[in-house]
C-alpha cells in the first residue's frame, strides 16, 4: 500500500493537523478548517477516515515562515537553493 493512502481516523487526523477532534468534525459540516477548504475524507459505513495524501494536500495550503516579518509581509521564505546565505549549508 502506498504510504500516501494510509487511512487515519478522526482522532489521528486531528493530532496530525494540530486541531481538536471536534474542530475537525465540525469542518466536515462547514467545509472550512483553519480558514481554508477542509480536507477530503472517506465515509466507510459509520466510520470516517482521512487519507494521508488528503491531509498533506490540506497542509500544503499553508506557508511556512522563518520569522514574523515574513508573515506580516506575506513573503515566501527563500528555499535553501535560492538563498545565497544558505546555499552552501544544506
């Protein structure tokens, strides 16, 4: 089985995303989680499951920052290959 297709229950998925289980449950009704489109899920009988790939896709909507000034200016952090200061350190 491809690792991106592992199935996680709501508790596992909420821990992975860093949100409360009830918040994740509510997002299935509203379609919004953390201000973005909620991750896709599978309904298997009475069970709800999330694929790892859908959680990774959801997380990719958010940018990572190295400091607060980048966030305030909505700058994308430089990738090590693009930053001359970091180029030789990776």
